[in-house]
């Protein structure tokens, strides 16, 4: 009996649900969890999916298409135009230099036919958009210098797939093994006509996005049916991708173009929200498919060649990328991350090698070996990034900066009483307030560009991961008085707090909490001084609203402070019941009712003249009104 759809779905989802949390628990990327899940259930281990891994790859590659569409939505045309120097500068340099060096190395050492060598070099030049962009998103690196450069190079590589695929039939010289290799409808036309149709399709996507798709989305939005809008979003991505495929372009590139066109529309955030869940699920399936496609039989048949070739091509690509980063004057820590992140081969390599095999440009066995090398390099990328993050970049970055600046030297006399971990919008506000009051602070931050700016402003700052014990010690945690945990990532922030409580119990910890959920987790580990960023700004706005409605400033402020006090007390009581949904709901309702009664009682309390503090103008107006009312009204004659 053949396994049906439901059985296969259960296998895929179960593998993901088991392996991904384990990977995250071990501090690894979720991508590694998906890859290991694919390896375990693949045909070369448990064999639960047999050869279906190849079939699911075609379906799951649509996750890459959706990812490019979402990236396009976040990049309006103006920003895209501003990045043109990086896209066509760094991207072109990387593709040409890597292809040339790999071609020369393989020609001199392996002596394959030049056509075969060129195809392999071009296939290995391309990096994995899916792995790199997902990793950058998980590590909050998309907005950094390294993130922007990585995106520029990846985008050019996606564009380069088109001419590479167009070049392969010319290399084959008409020796085509499979007549159905061409999926484009314009293959039989003249080159000039093909170019005109391609540019016409690109123009059609642009004008359709502005004058057809947006008006249609307005019509769909008026129905107020969320499921219909979701269907429209999926239809949009599929239709544009299919159109691009028909004219011989990359579906992912077409989806990216559609996203850029719609980036300035009012439906941008709605489209993002509808596409995101499908993208995440399909990307997970894609990574599982990559893991399942690794042919261990082929690897064990000639392990020396596979491992040595993978290592050497990764090293060559790493140094090419590092050289380009140095040419564009990237800081060493950003350059290391940039080179490690893009040093693997990518999903489009499978497409190029499969097409080349159909065109009889290389032996089938060699093609399979190269596909195994691509898959192996993709699996190794998260490990390389992990090694760089924990053992190379922090030490390298700190050491380099200490050699340039005297104030980077760890000196007992210069250690400060306050240490701030994380210097984004939240942490920088605290740091500036302390500095304005003459209190210096030592700052730990993972953004190298921010580190350089902080040093110029006079802050004592260290670049590196605040979860590392040696960095915390070097920053002066043993002698400091206050530690302020203000890191953007809640999980990292919580991890730092736990480490501080364990190794530096004397330190007073003041922690940032994004919301009530973060506050509950801090209560669980015994922290009492946490500050919910939304609570205080919301109460401040509420106080201003009360003043605008006629309440005295002092009264409104006092009520706001008491609201915060009661809410914080309620947080501690609710934290212990949040795992029981029914008890949590009942207690929440009771707390809200009690809080309202307490605040009303405070409002109507007789506080006498103290209630007029800060409001001398109010007192004057009331005095004038009382005098006016006390005057006798003249009688009419």
C-alpha cells in the first residue's frame, strides 16, 4: 500500500516539530533543525519519504519565491535604485571573480572539459538566497551593512541565473538529450524578439501592479472577506511567477519585481501578513527537501573527493567575498560575517546542473556529485556562521578595536558603575540620560557600526555577544553596581539576565521587557525590576489625554503613576497563573475590576490643596471664578 498525502504530511510536519525546537534549544539556527529533519526522514536514513524528497523540492521552492516577494515589498523603488551600485557592483564582481577562479582551479587540477568546468563554476558561484536571508532575519542582521550587502549580491545572483541558463544551450552545441528541457514559450523565436518579449513582460508586471492589481485589491478589500484577500495575495505571487517562467525568467525574480512595484501601495502590510505564514511553511519544507536530497551513498562512495572539493570551493568563495568586502571598505566583523554567510552554493545550482545534465554537458555521475557538494555546503553554512559568531568574530572584533583606541583597554580604574547591554532606541535613551547627569556607562552591543558611533560620542563600549561570560567580566561586571539589560531580542535579553544572576549576584539588574509576556518570564527567574516599554508610553499618552479633557496635570499624573503601580503588582500575581488559561482569564478580569475601583477611590479622595500642585494657573482661575460668583448680582430696576 502506497503512502498517501496525509501520511507524508504527518511525516514532514512531525520531523519539523521535533527537530526545530531541539535545534533552537541547543542554540542553533532553525534552518539546521529543518535540514537535520530532512536528513533523518530522507531515503538514506529512515527512508520515510523515499524519493519523494525531489518532488517536494519543486513545490517547496515556491517558499523561496514568496520570500523574494516579501523582500520586494519591503524595498520601495527609490531604495532599490539607491542600491544599484551595490547590486551591480558587488554582485557582478562576485559572480565574475568566483566563476573565473573556480574555472582556472578546476581546469588546472581536475582537467575536465572546459564546458563542464564552466558549468560547474557558474553553478557553484551562486549562493543560497533562502538560507542567507532566513539566517539574517533570525539574527536581526537584515538592516546592518552586512545584511544590505548580502541582499545586493544575492539579488544580482538571482538576476544572473537568467543569462546563465540562456548560455547553456550554446555550450551544448545542439547536443540535447531531452527535447523538453525548455519550459519557455519563446525558445523558438529570434534572440532580438526574445529580448523584446522579456522586457515587455517586465514592463507588463510594472504597469499591471500600478494600474490593475492595486484597483483589484481595492475591490477585494471592500468585500471585507479576509480569506478572499489571502487568496488574492497568493494568486498575485503565483501569476507573476508563472508569467516570468513562461518568458524564461526566474520566478523568484518576477516575484521580487512584483513586490517592489507594490511596496508603496496601501496594501503592503496586509499582503505581508497574508503571505508570511505560507512563506515560512514552504521554506521549512524547502530546507527539509535539501536535507533529504543529500545522497550519502554517493558521498561514501568517494568521500575524499566530495569533502576536499567542498572545502576548497568554500575557501575560494570565502576569500573572494572577503576581498570584495575589503574593497568596499567594510569593517572586519561585518566583512567576516558577509564572507561566511555567502560562501556556500545555492538552490539555483541544482537548477543549472539539472539543466546541464539534460543538455549532456556533463556525465550524470559528476552532476550528482556536484549536487551532493551543493547540498553539503548549504548544510554547513549555519555551522560556519555559528563558529564565526561564537569563536572568531567577537574576539577578532574586540582585539582589532583595542589596537586602535586606548580607551578599549580594560583598566580597573576606568570601569564604570553602570553597564548597559544593548544600545538601540531603548538602551540609547537610558545611556544619554545617564551621561547628561554625569554618570558614565559601559555599553555592550553587537552592531559594529553602532559601536563606532558610540565611541566617537565618548561612551566606553565593547563589541560582542553579551551572553559571553568573558565579555561581561571584561566590561567590569564584577565591580559594577547596576546592569541594564536592554537588548532588542527578548530571548537573548533573558539569557543575559540569567547569566548575570548566576555569575554576578551582587549586581542590581534593571531589565527591559517588550510586553507582559516578557515580564512574566522575568518574574519566573526571580527578577523584580523590569520595565515594559509599551506600558509607560501608553500611560503618558493617557495622562495627556486626561489633561486635554480638563483634568489637572497633577491629578492626571498621580492617577497615571498609580495605574502603573497597580498594573505592576497585578503582573506578579498573574505570572503564576498564566499557564492555566481559565484561571488566568478569571484573575485578569478580577484585577481589571479591582484596579478600576482603586483608581476611582483615589480620584474621589479628599486631598485638599495638595491636589493643586504644579497648577498655579488653575488656582488663579478658580480664585477669579470664586470672586466673581461671590459678587452680588445687581437688582433690575
